[in-house]
């Protein structure tokens, strides 16, 4: 599988996980699960690598079954056994299928297939997938759309019963504080809140609201308060990133995006932000805003010492920590052997140049010569510039990239490459320091007009 095919396979798996994640929580009733399935089936989707926009209910249930058996990797598409071979239907069979559907619009596809088989147009040993017939009917405009949304929606207040059933996350604009260059810069408060208890798993100010600033806050929230079943976020770029979706999928967290222009669904975290402005931001001193670290220290003291200790009207006058203690029995926590540091590494794609190098954020790295011309994935921790950079190709970690040392490369032995490498041919030694000096001397002694 090529790197591009591997990337497409991963995007398809993430798309499938995003749909079935809404069906994974165990606390859903059968009616709620069926209603969710009907809504997903009736919605248009942007399916990676496909021009189709709808997902059949049977397909959705197949993905759900595969995920429960094999996890995230089971959602990656499998190569067809008959790939490369046409599966066109005979014209007579197509015509008869369309005739039956037009005459009996309510007849199911399975019953239509049974009828053409009884009529002898389809041999008993030949299979005819329901998806193939469905695609044919849809192309001919014979499939009606059901389940269209009503003009008015029924919005109601909701609250989950147990800690960890739903977290929400959003970003609030914060005060300006000096950066490393001592110039004041605007800050952003990235926060998570537990719906059932109003506990803040973690929150922190950052100088940006992008994925690089968001993921460390998410990682600390998981370490401190466990793994949520669902995570409800808006449609910002940091919440739509491929890296974030991949992390949630591997952790088994159902990532749910709010509908555009509907802030009512995030009322609880918006209420937390109002409390934060009134009780924290309004009382900040010059010492609190002296630096980003000082601001985050003040935030942590306020959350743990004041906010978590205050009786909450929405919790029947209990404090968030009291409600958490009562309802956190079923919380999931990362497995002892899970490497969260590795899971949260950032990823960038690069093509290896002819000099076996790749560039990452202004730094040049060397990789194995066999990867020249190939697309690779570089995995790294942006908060630690000196940390190793992993090189991944076709889903396998090949090595750790090495920073280029131009001086050391002057003395590395090189092999001539004329097609295939000849193992019996001795390598040419690199020029020594005396040879380099002699070459420079020859260049300096050459006449300006060239050799005579």
C-alpha cells in the first residue's frame, strides 16, 4: 500500500468512526439508538474517496460490529477480492429491475432481487449485492428520501447523570500578557467541562487557539480526570483537525461536533466562561498577568480553590467536586501500558528529497537513503524542539530522523549509484582535510581567464 493509499484508508476509518461514535455509548436506549441511525442515514455526508453522500443503515451496523470486534483498524476499508474486474449488470437484468421498482415502489430491494431470480434472469449461483441495486435505483431517481428534518426543532435542556458521559470544550478570549519577547499578546482560555458534574477536567490559557495549543490541554484533562464517553465541541479548525480526530478514535471517545450557528447546545461551558470573567478575569492583578505561566497558576488556584468548592444551582446546591464523587464510579482511565506521549505526537507529511533530507519547521533532517522520493510521515512533539522525530512510511515506524551535520557529511563514504548498487564494488573514500585544502588552493591559484 502506498503512502497516499494509507492516508486515504485512515481518513475513511476516521469518517466511519465519527458516524458510529454516536451509537457507541452504553447508556443509549434502543429508541435513541434507532433515532440516531435514522438521522445519520437521512443526512448527506462528505465521504472520503467517494462521490456518494449517503450511508445505508445496514452499512452503518456493519461498521459498528466491525469496530466492536477489531477496534479502529477494523474500520479501514478492505481491498476487494475482485478489484480491477468490472461488475456491470446485464442490460436485460437492469431493465427488469427498473421495471419492478417503478411498478412497485414500496417493494424492498431484497424482494426485488428474489423476484428477478424466480424469473430466471439471475442464476441461483450468482450473487447480486443489495448495495449494487440500491446504487442503480438511486442513479435513476427511484429512491425516495425519508426522514427530512422538520422546520422547527424541539430544543430541551438536558443533563447526563454520571461523570464522564459527556464533556464539552470551547475557547474564550482572555487578557493580554507579555510573551517571550516581552511584547503583550492576546491569550485564549481552552477549557473542558463535565456535563453531569460541572467539574473542569483541565483548562489553560495559551497564545493561540490552534491544534498545537489545544492538544496539550486535552492530554492533561485525560490524565487528571479520565476518558469521557463523548466529547462535544464546535466547528473550529482545532476541533476539526485530523490529528485530534485520530486521537479520539484511538481512545474510544465519541467526537461530536455542534451544528453551525447553534451556540445553545454549549450552554454549560458558556456559563462557566461567564463565571470565569466575573470571578477571575475581573480581579486579575498585574502580578497575575506578568506572564502566561503566572496567569495559568492563578487560573488553577481559582478553579480548584473556588469554582470547584462553590455550591451550584444546577447541581441542587452541591459543589462540582461533591457531585463528581457521587457519580464517577464508572469513569474510564488510560490503560497503564498506554503511551499517551506517543499518541499525542503531531504528524506532518513530507517527500524525501534526492539528498535524503526532509525539512520540518526550518530544521533539516536526514533519513534512510531507501526513502528517497517517497512520502513519509514525521511524528514529533512541538513542545520539545530537541526531542527525536519519528519517520513513518506505509504505517510502519522506520527510524528516528537525524539532524543534518554538514561538516560531518564531508567525511562520510559514499557509494556510486548507477541503477542498482554493486555490493562488490569498493566505495570511494571521501576527500580528507588535506585534499580539501589542496582543492581550495588549486582553485585560488587558477588564472581568472580559465585554464590555458
